[in-house]
C-alpha cells in the first residue's frame, strides 16, 4: 500500500484589520467621535434595540396654589368674625352715644335747664325754651303718636307729652313743597312712637325732636334724619312703657288753664 506524498502546506491568508466600523471600513471623522446612530433606539444589530425611557422630572418646589387659596379663605373668615365683633360692640352702645355721633344734634339734656327738664302737667298755653319744644311742662293729654300725620300745626303742650313717652316728632316748615313733605311722611306713617306736623315759623325746613334732643336740617333727604329716628325712637322715653295710642288726634289748641292753676294728672299713666 503506497502512501501519497503530501503537497505543499496551505498557509491561510492573513487579513490585517485596523480600526473599522462593523462593515470593515475605517472610521471617518475625528478619533473617538460617536458613531452616527450609535445611541439611537433600534440601531443595534437586528434593527431592534431597547426602548429608551424618558426620565420624569420631579419638581422639588412647593405647590403654592392650595396654600394661596387657604390663605384667602382664612383672611375672609377673620374679616367676617372681626366685623361681627365690631357690629356686636357697636350695636350694644347706648343710644345716647349714637346720638352724639350724629352731626348737628343738640343735646339739651346736657344743659340741665330746669325749664326743659320740667315734667309737670299744666293746663292752658305754655311757653317753651326751644322752637319746636323738646321738653318741659305739658298738657296731661298727649298727642296721638302711632305714625300719625297731621296736616295742620298741633298744640305744643300735647306734643311735648308725646315726647315724654318716647315718640319722635317730625316737624317741617309751613309751605314746604308737597313732594318734600311726602319724603318725610314715608319716614313716619304707620310707625308707632312717631308723629308729624307742620310748624309755624320754623327756621329750617325740617326739625326732628325727642325729649331733650333736636336735629334741624334743610334737606328732607338728609340721612341724619333716619339716623336720629333709629337711635332715639322709644329709647328716649322718660316714661318707659307709656302708650302712644289713645291721645289727642286733632290740631286744636289746648283749653284754658284751670282757675286755681292746679296740675291735672293723666288718668292713664298717673303722671
């Protein structure tokens, strides 16, 4: 058996590989430069790569929206409470303090004038310190003051007795325009412990009085009129609980004084 003689030994070719891309081509650009698409998703072998997840940025700052809303709510609550306290304190003030706050009101009680402070009952025509009167001796019968509207001047002596009972007497200058009289009438009509009449020789268009206090103005729409009424009506009474009904309802002058000059007592109140 013969043996074949081996031929020349095949030497494998040697291929020199330098720095190349995946295709065997040398890289272009600057050394170390990133390969195009190297970091893009799907650029890996097989056309698919890992999905890049974009990180969610978490803000470390404080959310001021709810805080601002809460702050506003707190301020409103504090304001409401504060106003409530203020209104409560103001509402609890004595009526005389409220009267003192009304510009133009004259406090005759503070003068301690014996002629104004006199509360005795006398018949006949009497003389008063102020015009219209705000106090003093008066007739034993009061003028009805249940929101009564008198279109003619009434007797001072009856009207002053009504003031003693806590009524507000609204007087106006004779000849005042009808539309202005109507404005005053709305303040009086239908409200107990109030009455209204024209007054001869009045030096202002309107004069409002209770016992010991008076306000004179020229504008029937002056807000101080309503303020005066609200503050003093009933509260100014010198005889708390005394009635305004059952009084004189006409505009006639008072009767002559008794011959002995005696004082007549009111059978309803004993005063």
